[in-house]
C-alpha cells in the first residue's frame, strides 16, 4: 500500500511539474483569423520558433476576392482544389502541420500576459508559462489589448502615392480597400513607439497580406535576438519578396512573371512610377521610358548620375543609352557589360524582343537592367524612405 501511495504521489508531482513548465519560443502569435494564420506561417518559415495560441480547434480564416493575392494568400488559393474558399482552413491545417518551427496550442485559455524583460510572458490556465522574444497581437477579441496597458491606434492601409517617399518603406501591398487594391502597408504601421517586440495587426481588418508582413518583422527580432525597433527595413523587405509577397501593388505584373522580382525592387526605388486607373496601379511593362521620368529619382540615388544626365539630352531612353548609364554610374566595362546583356537577353531575362541598342527601351527591360547592374534596392533609406548616403 505504501508503494502504491508513493507511486501516486510521484505521479501527482510529475503532473504538477509538467503543468508548471516554462516554454521558450521566439515568436508568440495570439489569434485565429487570416492575419494570425499568415503571421504564424511566415514567422516559422523565416526561421523563428513560433507558438500560436488558438481559442478553438483551428484557424478561422477567410479568403476574399478583390485583393492582389500574393505570397501566402496566393499559395492558399493554389492549394484549393476547388473554387470553394470555405475549404481554406483545411489547406492551412495541412500546411501548418508540415512546419517544424510552428507549435499550435488549441483551445488555449491564457490568464495573464505581461512583459518579461524585453520580451513577453503569457500564463496558461493549465499552469504552463510561455516566454517569447516577440509578440504578434492578431487577437480579435480585445483580450490582449485589455491585458497590456498600451495605447494603440488602428492604422489604415495607405493609397499608393508619390507625394513623399514613404512608399519605399512598404512591406505589403494589394489589400482591397473600397474600390482600389493600390494600397500599401508601411513598417511603421505594425509597430508602436517605445513598445519593442510588439507587432500589432488591425483586428478589424483581417488580412493574410498584413499577417505575412507581421510574421517577417517578428521573426527577424526573434531569430537575431534583437528589437523590432532596430530591425532593418531592407532585410524585412528582402525576406518578404523572397516569399513572393508584393510590396508594390502592380496589377499587371503577376508573381509568375519571370521579371516580377526586378520590377518589385525597382518599383520601391521610384525610378519608374505608376498611375492609378480604375482602382489599379498598372506598371505598363511594354511602355517605353522617357529621360525626364527617370532623371530626378536616379540622381537622388547616385552622385555620378548628375554628370551623365547633364550630357544626355535625348528625350527617350534607348537600350544603348541605358547600357551607357549603368556602366557610367556603376563603373562597369561597356564592352563586357554589353556582351553579358546580349547573352542573357532572352535566355535569362526572357525578353521577347531582339537586342537592339538603338530601340527605345521598355519599362520591363529598363527595370531588369537597372536592377541587375545598379542594384538600387541596396541603397540605404531611412524610416521615411529618404536616401541615406
């Protein structure tokens, strides 16, 4: 009998220890909607150990038409074997089941959420405690907002505008708002001043697009054990483009386009701007490039461009003039660069036209060549998008 009592006591103590365990993770996501699903997926694929607390048995995400679907949202549409978007949560479950860095705690009832150093601590009702470096608040119930004394403001999506340089800080685009999908989300929209490692999503506007961006921001802080306030914009943008999230809302350039990445990078620089027509921002890849439209933005990025434009007086940019520009500004050999471009013209760049240095260059061709040889995305910008020399 003593032996039986001893065994029972050990079992009770073991269960108590198990219940009182502390679980450490990089990113903690609270929520179960579209934003939470995308944030959890992106955080885990970006290399951060991620835990998501679900109030029920699974995600309750929805797919809607009208967005310029990209990244995770586009992959979910592809994963649907039928047009029945109500099956999206089954696709999400199949996807998240394969992610090694992701732990999903279902029917999670937490009773306390607070700061823990520069990170976060949440206590579950079963006695377990989760400590995380970064917290993504995708909660739709208001419980998280009530638990932490942080003043938050709902930040709307921003219509693409070139009145200032904030468009260069975009970390997501394409959410349908009203009658347009030409909208951007800035890095600053997800962060709260003096509240490091808290990434806030708009609970009233569920979005796979915004959730994916939030996942990358939090994952950076967790992976490098740093603060969200010092996360470099370029690193975040590069990570999101790597996972096919559009940062510029070009309706006529799809992810399947072989030049999509170059056009996204050049779009962020503002070298080739777009007009919004009927709610859509069309890049117009086959339209030719004028000297006037590229002169000022390129001079902003590169000192040597000032001299080049002083000497180049032609109103239109030809393929030859563009070659001359990238060689002069980039300090490259004209002969070697031309040989390389001619070799890659159709084989690598997948251009449909023949190489002709006398022909006016298209926006597609200009974007690819300038991105390849001048790499404007590598030029540092500040938090407002202004170039830092």
